[in-house]
C-alpha cells in the first residue's frame, strides 16, 4: 500500500465507518435538535489498541473539549458497533506485521470517513460548520490528535482554541 493509500485509509474501513457515523449523527440530530443545545465537537474515538471507533459529541460551553465527560460521550453506538467486524477482520493490532502502519491505517480510515461526511455537509456548511470541530481522538489522548484536528478543520478561532487549550502536542 502506498503512502497515499495509507493517508486515505483502508477503503472497506472508510466505507463502514462513514456509513455508521452518518446514521449515528443523523439520528442524534433528529433526537436532540429540539433541545436547543449547540454542539461543538464530533469525534471518532478509539483506544490505544486500535479498536473500532465510537462517536462522541460535546456541547459548546466550558467543558466543550472534555470528550470523556460529555453527556454525549458515546452516541449512536448501535450504528458504530456495526464497524466491529471490519476492524476485527484486520486482526489484532499487536499481531500485525507492521504495528505502526496498521495503527496509522486505522486512524487514517477514521479521518477519511469524517472528511467525506464533512464534504457531504453532515456537520453543516459555512458559519454553521465553522462552529464545529471534527476530531479523530485516541484514549488516552496523544500528540497525533492535533494533526487530525488541523487536517479536518478550517483554520479559525475554534481550531486555535482547541489547539491551545486541549491538544496534547504540537
């Protein structure tokens, strides 16, 4: 797999993660939009073992960067659970021939999924989109999270605030 292919992730993972995330976000909005909350972060989160992601959404406010303590720390998990078989089919991360390459590929697949959904307008457009931060995050957080944030979001005050206040590294 070329470095360009790796940067876009594994097509099978991108498809299942995109489909599951689209359904989860759409249903979340259908259930929550009447409550007057302003959502700030949409994050696909994975463990250090590279397991299938879960979706976290935060509400704009003082705790907007706190993924783990968000009232929506796990959203639409019935949809995201459907990605389990695609991740499992890749095998245990720590048994991969090249653990780092497999880790990077899994994260790149989540990043590309968010990028595709963003192009579809799932997270809004124009000023609505500028008020949303998309993240691929690891738990525990690490310095790679800031790279995903920079690539997935337009430059601006929200991204700069997250980089200054919440990012684990450069």
